[in-house]
C-alpha cells in the first residue's frame, strides 16, 4: 500500500544514505523501521501489563508459595518416570 509522509530534511537525507548503504529501496527501509518500532512498542506494552499484574505478588510469602507449587507440579509430572 502506498502512503505519503512528511519528514524533516535531515531525516530524509539520513534515510537516503542508510537505504543506499544497505542496498535497499527507501520505502523498504521505512517499512522495516516502522515494523521494528511497532514490535518494540508492543513488547513494551506487554511488559507493562505483566508488571501491573504481578506487582503485588513480589513478596517473600508469594515467592515461597510459587516455589512450593512449582516443586509439587514437577513431582506430579515426573511421578511415573523411571530415573
């Protein structure tokens, strides 16, 4: 899909140089840069949401409960394994 954007002159010139040095069309450079930015932004949002969910779980009691549950789960998963 084609689109038109406005850029400051210095950014346009830097994009031209970068695209040439990479041997790719300028439009491909813009597409790759935008894709990377969106991926980074999305990952940041996921991290923020996870931090919000787990912020109150960072106590010693909760960590001990998680560790106990993990050990119990591992025992259950491996109870029929021949070691």
